[in-house]
C-alpha cells in the first residue's frame, strides 16, 4: 500500500529529525531506498521548498506525496511528518510546566544535534557527487556557480531566495544560452 | 462555543502567516511575537520563548511544534490542532500546484537549464545551514567528537540516519541516568 508506506516513511522522518535542513538526509535516504526520487529530484525539491512559503518539512512531504501518489498521497505524507507534533508535542503541551526545563531533553539535544550536523555533512558529500560530477564528467559551470553562491551566502549575507534566483539565471545562461551559441 | 471561536481565529491567523512566510521558522516567530505578545497580549514574551525552547528540542518540525504549544495554551487540544493545520495548509496548497508545474515543465529545455544552475546552489545552501547550526551545537570537544564519529559511520560504514539518531538518543539517556545515579550517591554520602 503506497499510502501506508508514505505515511510510515514520513513519520520516521518526523520523529528522527529536528526540522529544517536536518530533515534532508532522512528524506534522501527514505526516498532513494523506496525509489520515489533521485538525488537530482531532491536537490530540485530543496530549492523549490526554499523558494515557497511554509516549513521545509511540510513542503517536502507535499512534493513527495504528490509525486508518488497524487493529492491523497500528499495529505498522507503531511500527516505522517506531523505525527511527532500530534503525539509527543501534544503530551508536552499538556505537561508543559514540567518539560520547560528538563535536563533529559537538554542531554538528548547535546548528543543528537552533532549527529544531525554529521548527517547533513554526509548528505553534502552525496549531493556534491551527483551534482558536480555527472557520469564521471566534472561540471565546471556548476562548481563555479556553487563557489560564487557560497561566497554570497556567507560573506555577503545574501538571502536564500536571492541565491536560488540568481543561480537559476546563471543556469539558463551556462546550460541554455551557451550550448546554443556554440551550436 | 468560545473554544471553537478561539480555535477558528487561531486557524485564520496561522493560515495568514503561513501564506507569507519565507525563510522558515524564525520569520514566523517574529510575526507571532508582534501579534500575540505586543498587539493582543495573549502571552508574555518569556512564555513565548519557553515555547520556542521546548518546540525546538522536541522532534519534528520546530514551527509546527511551537504552533501546537501556542494553540493548546490558548484553546486546548482543538486550539493546538487549529494552529498546526492553519500554518501548514497554505504550504500544502502552494506545493501541490508547484509540483504539478514541476512535472510538466522539468523536461523543457530552458527550465532544465535553470534547474541545473539552481541545483548547483543547493549544496552551498545546505552547507551554510550546517555552518550556522554547527556554531551553536559544536561548541565543546565531546560534541565535535560525536559529530566526527557519526559522520564517519554515516559516510564510510553506511549506517542509516535513523539508527544514528536512535543510538544518539539512547546514549544520551544512559548518560543522563548515569549522572543522576552519581548525584544521588554523592547526596547519600
């Protein structure tokens, strides 16, 4: 059952991640193991999700759900990714005063956050190999765009939507116009 | 009746901020602060900060966790659900439409070229997110060691992410229990 699979996958993603970019490694793993998405699709998705309003996790669940099983699929995936909120956070809300300053939670975060960063770093390696080295060929234009964007993001404090828009325009020039001019 | 009315107005507000919020959770928080702390004075700033701290440390999406805590605080379970569905509905609608266009346009020559350029920017974007997360989470040598070990396990040994996170949670619980027992012993002695 595709719906049950989607729900379970996104529930797993929800429970083992802490929002934002920390979801990407888990989504990549789940999507490629089920054959629902390629790393290329995922990169496109990250860019699209960053360009549209709303939390990244919800955007990813909607996109994947729609791609694999239409609108019903997106509803199921979104409900799956929301399961931690509906269960754990609901319990926390009820006992809020006790959880406010919990030493257990602090310990868990101390250990899990570095693990999340490690997961993100390993996704960077995976995505780099599919984005910048396609079928053994070095994509020098893509590497150039990446270096420029990294500089603009970190040193020039450009916003993510600005970076995405300008790299898409560079893509149109380098991968659209240039091959045409060269014939 | 009062709860239902409150719930619906929570839904409406969260729907509105869900429509116009780019840049993730922190931008949404700024709007919540303006609306609920400054304008309507439903909660105090320190209450909101407590919700943020708890919502951030619970698993799942930070902003839906915070929305749920806030909605529950104002109007119980129904309020919590209204807040969560309010904030996600615009995202679901917009992304459904975008996905339809993605499928029909991604093979177009020009769109394909644009997407190729755009994909080149994804690694730097994720990288800069990792960098700012790292500044916060990798302040101590043990944290850096955990990160390095997890990185090697993930990339070289192919250990799955879920296993890594669960191992981390179990390890943290053992560590917490260990220091508690130690403390009790010190107190007894």
